[in-house]
C-alpha cells in the first residue's frame, strides 16, 4: 500500500504537451460511442510515417480516448481492451461514509484525468508518460459489505443480495467480494499499470486492497478484422452477447431511470450490476481431449465458432436437429446449448471478460483462465439463472473451476462536476 | 505439464487460410531486418477500412512476421514486443543428448511454423486462430547444467561459468538457472500464450518446466513515436543501449565466427549469451521519494530521460560537471553514472527486457519489476563488470532486489533445414 502522507514526486510536465494533439482531440474529436463512454479519436499529428509496422502507423491506438462523464460508466459497453486489472478494496477500520465519499471523489478526479491522457492529480508516477490514453477506462462499484460499513444499509438494493451457492463453486473468500471494486482496462500495459498504481495511491489510509487480478485480451490489429474474442481454451467466446443496437439492450443491461423500484435505490438509475468470477481453466486436461471431444463439450466448431448444426458463428443453434444416431447434434449437455438465451427464459447478460495467466500454479498446472465479468440490470435475470443451469449439467464444468466471486453495484456515469457514486453518498 | 501421449486435438484448418494474404507475405514480403531475424511485413488485404481505431487500421500489427532462419536467432535484435514469456526446463531423469536433440528439433519445427503464422505441427490448441504472427519470436538457449546431463561437458564454453555472487543478490534457486531456456515474445497476448503452450506440449516426457515468468512492454502505437521504453518506476530505460548500426555492435553482442576460441566451441559462432534476472522493484518505497530524490538516484530527469547535466535523452552525461555546491551534478552513486559504458571500460550489453507484474506479493507490496534480459558475446565483458560496479555503489540498489538469475548460451540462428543447437548436439 502506498502512503499518501509521505513526500511524493510531482511530474509537472503535462502528458498532453508530450502528446501533441491529444489535448485538441478532446475538443474536436469525433464521438463514436453508443450507449457507453464516448470514444474520442484522433491521430497523433507528430508521429512519423515510419516504416511498416512501426508505431507511427499505429498511433491511433495510443490516441483513442474514452469519455469519463456520461449516462453510464465507461468500461461496460466499450470494446475489450488488451490489458486489464480488477481489484477490490475494503474500507480501513474506522473509515465510514465520509472517508468513502472523499475516496470516490479522488478516484473520479484521477479517472477523469488519466482517461483524458493527463497526469494524475497528485504525485504522478510517470509510468504512462509519452503514451496516449490508449482507450483507458476506470469503472467503480460497491459490494454488499460497503453499505453496512457506511451506514447506508437502507439504500442497498436487493439486487446486491449475495449470489446463491453453486455446487461446482470452489471459491476463495480472500479473493472474493470486497467493499469497493475497480476495473481498469487499456490497450497499453503501462497505461493500465499506471492507473492501477494511481488508484492504489488514492486509497491512502481510507481503504486497503483486498484482492487484485491481472488480465488481457487480443491486441487491436492482431486479427484480420474485428471479431469475437477467443479464450485460452481456443474457443470463440462471446458469440451470443447482446449488442447495444438490440432493442432491449438498455433494459437488460442498465437499471431503468424510473420504475417500480423504491426511491431509496434511485441512485442506481443508469447503473449496472457486475458479476466478477475468476474461472480457472484446467488446460492440461482440456488439451488431452481430441478436437472432436472438445467440440462436443462446447457444441460449436472450434475453428469458426459455428454451431455443430452448421452455418457460421452468428447462425442460430438448431437445438432440435438430430444426428444419424438419433441423438441431438448439439449434445444435451453442450455448453452452448445450456447457456443459450433461448434456454434461459431470455436471460441476458453482457459478458466482457479478460483472460488471465499467472504462470504455473502450486499444483504444477497453468494458473490460467478467464476473469469473467458480466453486466446486467438484475443478476437474478442475468447471471444467476444461466449459472444455475450450467451448474447442473454443463459438460464444460469438468474443465473449469470457479475460484472467486464478486457482485458489485456499479452506479451510473457521473455528470459534469459529479463524482462516481455521489448520488448514493450524498443523496 | 501436458501429456504428449494422450489423444490430442488437431485443428486442420490452416491459419494461413484464415489470414488471407499472410501466406503470400512469406514469399513476397519485404525483408526489413538488420542483423537479427528479418521482419516480413504485409497488410492483411481482407481487413476492412473500418472506423478509426478499429482493428482494420491496425492490421499490420498482426501481419508482422519475424524470420526463424538466419545468422542469429530471432528475439535478440528485434523490436521489443508487447507481451513476453520466459521459462526454463530441466531435462527429465533419464533424458540425455538424444532426447534433447529430438526436443530441439520439435521446438524448432514449432517455432518456424508459429512465427510464420501457421498452426503448430501437432495438436494445435487453437488459441491463436484468426491472429497473424504478431511479431512472434521464439529463442532457445542452454544453461550450464545442460552439458553435464547430455555428456557434452567438453563442449561447454567457459563463458557459461556461473556468474559471480553479488552482495545485493537475493536469488531464489528454484526460479534461477535450468538446463534449457526459452524466450517468447509477441505483440498479441494470445499469440504469445499459444506459443508458450505449444513449447510446453513439445517438451512431452523429455523435460519439465523449472520456472516460468510473464512480462510485457508498451504496445506498438501507444506513444506518439517509437521511443525508448519506460519501466515500472517511470524511468526511461535503455537509453545507452548499443545499436545494430554501431561499428562494434556485432563484436560486442555475438560470438565471432572464427577466432582464438577452441574449436569445440565453434557451435556458438554467431550465438550470444543471455543473462536473465528477475529484478523486483520496491515500488511503494520508490513512490515515497520526491521527484527530485528519484532523479538524483538515477542521474536523469524523469520526464525526458535527459542527464541532469542537460540536453535530451541522447545527450552524453557530463560526469565532471559540478553544481553550485561543488558536488557533481550527477551524483557519484547515480545509477546512470555507474552503469555508463565509459565508466566500465566500454563494457556493453544489449538490454532487451520485459516488465513484469504478478499482482500483490505475500508481503502486501506489488510483485512487479523488470525481467532483465541482456545479450553479449561474453558475460565477463558485458553484464559482470557493470553489475560488479552497481553492486558496490548504485543508489538504485535500495529500491530493487535481484530475485532470480540465469545465464544461457543461445546458439546462432538455424540454417535452412537445420534446428536450433544442431551444431552442438550433432556436431
């Protein structure tokens, strides 16, 4: 933990100055965002044409910027970034609502500045100097325990009630839950690490890290065209994700602005609930399966992600189709069948995960898998019913292990001059 | 560890097919490399123009390819990649020269194919499907213990003699040394992980992983122009690195093709020696120093990397310049002074590190720092004299801790049809 009371360096040189036109991009850039944080895009004008493959031709990666203020927090509907950190904090003994409000104010100030490509408000470590914001997002949420510790129990939504136990869970409580949750994503690893350190420094004496995990996704430009991600099992992952253009997307993912809910929960209007699970993949076991066996477990072809019943990745599953042996072509316990929205009363969540790989575990096998993060307006109509079904009969269960779990209320995006969670903490 | 005896999946679809023109790039691409593996560059022709920041405009990242065959192995003079893995293997009990030769043949076949954007020769895991080679490099070396275990003691060069002890070392033997060493780098994390898994699978029953570490560098395009890297302390790092265009570069970095050395070591002609050290940074302590204190420790300004005596990053240190107080402007124990080649009889090494960050260590502070990797024709004229001086009087020592160490003989690049190390194992 950093000590915010000591003397600390203060880099006075502005990252905006180093970055040339990034500052201007904030004013003139093109807003591309849909429902999430708006993407602001500019080319770094002082980058040389460079040789093919040099940074010059890729400078849009660094310059891409996501807005901090908006209807929803950033990091929910924005494209997956190449690097991510998730971490939870517990309030320090003696810290309450006042200290929490001050911390959220500090975090919001830091997030706003770093996402704009500026230095941190205090004692910038310099790690991100020279780099653009690189699609940096910071996202903040509150865990179930936060409300009791801050005297806000009456304002805790029922949607934050602890998730049910699942029979296949092997959860480590020390890496689960927490009063506060922070998600950081960026397309540059040093930009992401810089934000991580700044968030930890901001915590000061008010909160201490409970757990922290690192993740990654494909780098922009590694594939021929933007496509659905693959996970570390080699599977196309996320095919059935709802899309922001779907007519009911907002209703499924974000808490409605007005409705039947009690007024004391109105601070969550426009917010979302994040379920965060560290899902270890038993890769050595998985890799011993033949390709055909793996495809039976998933219900899709590995190379393209198309259902075993034919078509391409986007083709609907023909769940009733039978093979020559009279059995369903997509097996009754195939992961794709069991997790299909059509099989779950239309339950939908927006999955936005990172892969993780922490080397070799104590058991000699890869400590690797998925930092599963999913977003929904109500976990009881998103994650919970799907996981209940998977827990009972998913052929994939044999090859994965849920090792940690957290559920967080992620408040709406802050308005101008507002900090994240202000409507809860000062409402 | 993977079990190579079980049934394993075999993805028959060619990554080249999925990638469109990457296959053709091998024949028609432009060779850009200097002394190292040649870069082969092509655009992915089927990538859409896309919106700004989309993968379409960045596809050269995926398509960039480094040649496996050549005078030197890849991964020495090639640009730093965004993601890296380093790992060491020990030969299994009972495995000797014959099994080692077969393993190097398998590894070479895998490296040649993956670096060309193809699938692994056997049982590809599918993790890198859809992606181009993304500047993937695989580099292989032999540790001191390899030679006794394979009956090749007479052919072990004196340059592989164990490094001297340094007083500030806090080395973990379980994460040091090893019979065989593999370095993997790529600009896409899944491409790098895919190669890591393939290398582990190839080891089969012949060798087991001794240790494995993950690292990262800045993403191509995150900065306005290609520039020297920064480390997790925020320092510009690598300024004084020798450059391939320097007249004595080859002599300092690569073992000469012919010379006074004994004939039994001719298998290393064109090779290089890698010193690999996990250097933990005590970031919480570092961050408590003021910017001025940090700059005194390093001897350079943090923002630009310029010497405290003025100029820019590339300006020579004015080591004799005194301040108003009569003391050297660059302190006598400043890291930049002590490690300056001019202060070390011209000792030079090519530093090509990755940063690492494995979350929070058991002591509650970041388990983060530098996977220091340096290359030289002779460690006694490269790493050793510089580290001896740093060990005695480097102001930075207080903020870093060498936690592991390895020294490896990295043979020359293989000729067509040859595998890495063949001149040792069959010579």
